[in-house]
C-alpha cells in the first residue's frame, strides 16, 4: 500500500509521528540533567567545582542532542524529497525511530558511569544503530520510487554514504575508550566527525 503527499492525511501523519518521537527523545535528554549540589557556594571557585561534577552529564547530553538534532535535520530534508511512502518504508521507519527513542537510555548510563568503557560502548553502539537504521530508509526510497525527482547515481551514493558514515565513527572509536577513557574519546568525536564530513565531500 502506498500513500502520496497531498492525497489525504496519511503522508502527513508519518512526518508528524517522526517529529513527535524526535521531540520526546530530545526532551528526555534534558530531563536527565540534574542541578549541581552547592553546599557552600560562596565563591566562583565553589560554583565552578560543582559544575565540574556534572560536566560528564553535559558532554554526553550535548553529543546525544547533536546526534538526534542532526538526524532530525536530515530526516526533514529527506522527507522534503519524498512524494510517497509505502508499507515497507513505514516498517523501516519504525525501526529507525525505535533507535532514536533509545538514545536517552545509554546517555543516562554513560552520565552515571562515565569512567566505564562499557558504558561508552553501549552509547556508541546505540548511536551507530541510529545510522544503521537510517541508511536503509535512504537506500530504499530511490528504487521504490518514493522520491519526487529521482536522484542521480552520484547523489544516491552520497546520500547512502552520508547515512552510513557515523557507524565508522562511533564503532571505530570504541577501542580508544579503553585506551584513553570515555570522555576524551567523546571529545574526539567532534574533530573526527568534521574530518569524516570533509572526506565525504571530496568523494561526492
């Protein structure tokens, strides 16, 4: 069964459902942040020290929020290219949204066990799963003729590679978490993601 854009509410309901799942996941990330404990906050140094204790929470929140936010932006752009959705696409989409909804859980785990590489591994695996379930949506849309205007071969290859690239970043840095620690490895994700993006652009 297929549902076309503008032919009833079914297509719009899919996009609205996606937005709702993203919004809930982002909200759950915020709710997991806790106020710093200030016993004797009489000086700037006391306040900075208290903030330092929740720094891992803030870093993991920022990373998870960025990943979900970037996925929402990509999904928004992707749905703008679609003219139709079908039953198989919806099934793939539900699996993808399940991974998005799961992100707050490993974010909370690594916030509580910031020095544990296994907590980092869970975090990285779930973020990689988001990319691994996003890529089939992109790969399926073209051959299933769901897009408004067919992508060129180079556009199609780039879209699939762009969706798959985070898997290499998240899974490839797991050994680093055991060598240098989870937080330094998470901090490295920013420059590494920038380099990965540059490599993708060069092969476009």
